[in-house]
């Protein structure tokens, strides 16, 4: 899951269209601040760029019923969070577990620091754990940590 999301970051070089309007992703919407641009969404996901920062949203057909149960939530989320921090030199800066949207969709938000191709960068991650699928937003690049966190958290359930 993580490898696929990070691999799509490489596709961002083809970014061309404006992203001012919210993007409907089925059970969720991506509503970015002005300035993010990219190609039209595909079945593989959405890629947006703003300067040296890149945002990738990917959908996985992976069910998450354990995330909806208080007794099994922590055990379900732990390996997901760990998967983002396994790369050498990656440091977890923040982690928040919550529920968002009208249905209370379980949500995992992470902020990481890692060494990217051009040097140190911040990576913000949002994982929406729907009952029958998973949506992951990864925003990364040098610069403003808060802006990257806002970009990842712009993915919200309907």
C-alpha cells in the first residue's frame, strides 16, 4: 500500500491542471487550497503538485472492520502506522487517531520527517479506514509542515 502511494509521487511531473474545485473520490472528497495542480484523477488515484510539494491520494480495496471496533482498533492501526516509518531515516513527528465525517470514519493522521531526493522533507499522511475500502493521502516535500498537514487532511469522508 505504502509503496504504491509513494510510487505515484513520481507521476507528479505530468501535473498540468488546476485543482481549485473539490475532487469527488466516491466516499470522500479532496478539497485542496488554491495552488495545487495536477492531471485529471484516474482509477489509480490523484496526484497534485504545488512547487516542490507533492500530494498523492490512492484508493485500496482493503476492508477495515477492526478499525470500527474499539476493542480491535489499536491492533489494526499499529501496523499501518509502522509501515510508513520503516524506511531508514524516517522519524515520526506526530500521530493522531480519530473519527471524522458524518459516519465517524476511523482516521489515522501521521506526520513524518525523512530524507528525500533533494534533502530533508516533511511527509503528512491521512488514512481513511472505511468499512470496505481504504483511502490514503500522502503529502510530502520540503518546506511548511503545516501546509503539508493541511493538504493531507483535505481528504475528508462525505
